[in-house]
C-alpha cells in the first residue's frame, strides 16, 4: 500500500507525555474502530498508531511518548507539518447489538473513543469505564461523556473518580447482568482479567492488543500469538476473548524483533 501524506491540523496536549494529533488528507479516510495506521517519519522510523476518531477527510491519532519515533513526533511535529502513513490496517472491533460495556486503561482508551462514537451512531447504548494511574494521567473524559450512557472514571490513587482499577469497577458492573458485549483496550494484564471475568458471566468480549508491529501486513511475524500463529497486525489487533484464551501469549508474553518471547511485565 503506498504512503499517503497527511497534514497536521491541530496538536493538543492531553498529558505531559500524551498528545492528540488531528490530521487531514485529501480524500475520504475509510476506517473501522480498532484499525490502525503505520506512521512513517523519514530518517527516524515507522510505528503503528490506532485511530482515535475518523470523520471524512479528518482523523485523530493519540500518541504517547514511548520511544524514538514517538519522542521525535512529540518534539518536532507541529501544526502545518506533514506525516506519511499507510493503512488503515488490521481487523477492528465488530459492532454488536445489545448494551455494551467499554473498558479502557491508560492511553489504551484512545481507540475506544472511535468505537463509542460508532456504537452511539448505531443507537447501541454503552457504559464506559476509564482507568488511569492518577488524575494527571487521565485523558479524553469529556469526549467519552458525549457518547456514554454512564461514564465511570477510576484512578489507582483516588485522585480522580473512584479509587481502584478499571477491573474493580467492571467487576461490579457486569454483576448487573445487562451487557451483551465487553470491549476493552489497555494494559494486557488488565484485559486478561476482563476477558476471563466477562466470559465467566456469559458476556462476549473483544480486546485490542498492542504488539511489536513492523510490517503491518503479516510478513515479519514479530507480532505473532502462539500457538495459533495469529498475527496481531493482520488478524487483529482486535480479537474475540475466546480466541485469545487459546493462546499462550495473551496476558503473558510479547515477542521481540528476533521472535524471542519476553514476559509482558518487562515490556516498556
């Protein structure tokens, strides 16, 4: 897929280390919630970024400062600059009927905003749980309020919303037995707990995974989920919970550029 050139229309600081970039492109940008684009900065590198919102020729990317490419973008890309991208890639969330529970953690809430809006547009009601380390790490709360029937914010230290984790809040909500589907994105240990919780209650689940994605088209194999051989870049990044629990990697391991498994708690 050839690269397309997008113009940065707005840069918004969400936290000290997270920014939202609004970009435009001279054609309609068709994408589903949960899909991602490969963003290329010539001379620096290329990274996968999930789409946070898409509206005609305009789309939003939430970028956390985590490595070489994201640090360069944070420090150098401003309004009016260009970014090169290819995609969208991958399989996104499959929108289901019945009331939804959306649970996000950290900057993993970003792709869930696109999902919440599309569910609302289809008149699918949803409750949303957003979990953060503290008030200083909270993002996109007012945006989710626009689409959620009920929004619950939790922080580990209690500095904003409910004290506790998103899993703690979700556990109380699923006991109400009103949800058909639980959608989630965030730290994988959190998603593992949510998938187990929901499936034990008979609730369908879909989770969006983050992995080392280099090619975006399923060739390099750095994002594989063993033993099924699924590629997060091509077969995901969104998978249903039943499939994820059949893998040994979900919630436990990443693979580095050589294919070596790394305990997920060691991944920065």
